[in-house]
């Protein structure tokens, strides 16, 4: 709502009840007030921006909107209810965009009366700072929906990449792998400070444990459980599952949002790694014996390999979009030029060799895909 109003668009902000809707609008008030404090905006700008946002609990207020961006809780049932309520209120030409981070868009579009008008519009958090928006094409998404979504993303001064539908789309598949690798290193007994350091030395903006705190530890656990329900036992790593269930269910550590995750967040002073992490696994690797170069390779290769898989599956159709999306979407080592350039710069043969070495030592998840092996040949 904020980035739309900031760029001159009129917004109807609908929530469960009036109180929740007002709270949503108050977030825009806070953001623009912060800008005023820094001298980047005037009081008149705030009044104009807030004047463009109508906060309400009444779905009928959506009548006449060109585009809906739904951002309710990540639960297909809740989303289905909202889709029905919205479509009852808007005209047949309105485009429906779902801002889901993991649920396949084609599945959500089944709840729509007008699947041609249904598209994924996936923002990254925090929306006011992040430059990337993933636009996701479902099986039946039409050209008009795509054109309008692209126009909208341009109007709010973000960079769009267009991807085809799959679980986790493009960015979250790569990011999910980065976070998982950090989890598995922890369970192997690698000291947490070394895991975080390896991520930063590899060129990532933050280490994988820190990143998981930002996106929420319980969200990672929810996604893992949903994946297991839909794809079966073999689809999740038991070591990662144990770590996340201990963190969330035993210790109530949900991430930065409740000031307790892989880090502690004291009121005063910087965050610091939670000392209790040592108790979560019986494995211990002597810091002297940790191969930092290998840790860095694992953290980057797992993301680049996932990007190569999405390209082979036709999720990403243009390598440039994969590269741009990886740098501005999740800060993949910018010096590399992006996930696929990382592979190209080293050469497919060298990358495949690196993957095979890691697969022998750490398991199937590092096995190179068919297209990479063909390119290496």
C-alpha cells in the first residue's frame, strides 16, 4: 500500500476488520514520518500519501480497482476464501495478483472464476527497501494479466522478473537452499560463528542463520512441514527438520520478530549468537579443522545449482533475469554477476567437478543436473 501510494496510485487497503486495516495504514504513516525526520519528505507529502490510502474492512470498496494484490496468511484455505470475496466485489476485467512466497500460483488460481486474470506478484520483505518483484505465470494466466502486472511493478519503481510457476518460484528456492545449508552445517557440528562468517566472506549480505532470523524461523518450519505433507517424507532433510522443530517447539525461538532466534536481540547493543545453539547437536568439529573455503563453496554452489535447475525446468526462461533477480532479490555475491554467471565464469566443467566433489562428501543435494553435465561435456 505504501509503495503504491508513494508513487501516486490510489489504494484500497482491506483487512479482517477496521482495526487491522487502520493498523496497516499506520505502517505507511510511520514510514513516511521516518522520511520527514530525515529531511527527505515534507508534512504535505505525508498528508497527500495517506490521502491516497483508504483503509476498510468492506470488500465492496474494491469495486473499480484495476489490480488486486492479495497478501493474506500462507494457507491455501484462507487464500481461497479471500479470492472468492474479492471476485464477488470486483468486475470481470480486474486482475488478481497473489503475493504468496511459496504456494504454487496454478493451485491458487483453481479457486478463481477467472484464471486468465490470475497471476503471482511476489514482493520481497521489507517491501519499501527491496527492489525486486517476481511475477509468476500460472498455467492459464493471460497476456493482459502479465502486461498489467509489469506496468504496476514499473509504476512503483521496482524491477520485475517473470518466472513460470513452481513451488518456491525462483528466488525462494535458491534462498531456501542457502538457509538449509547453514542449518545442516550447524547440525554437523560446525561452529555457528564460522558458518555466518563463511556466508559473508562468500559475498552474501548476511550469514544463513542471520537470514533465517530475518524471515522467521517458524516460517521456515511451516514451509518445511507443508512441503513434507505435499511431497512426502523424502522431500525434507531430517537433520534440518529436527533443528527447526527444536528451535520452534522446544525453545520458542521464532527469529528477530520475538527477539529470539539463532541470535539473541537485546534491547541495547548488537545481536549475538544464542549460546544454546551448542546444545542442539551432539556433533562438534574442532574450529582448527574447519575448511573455510569448502564452507564458502557449499553456500554459493547450493544456490547456483538450484538456479541451474530452475533454468532447466523452464521456471526462469532468461539467464539475465536469473542473475538480476539473484543480486537484487537476495544479494547473491554481487561480484559474481549472479547465480548463473557464477557458473559461467568458472566454466560448466569446473562447476560440475566442484558439485560432484561436494556430492561425494555431503550427499545427493549437490548432484549436478543433466543440462549442466551436457554443457560440461
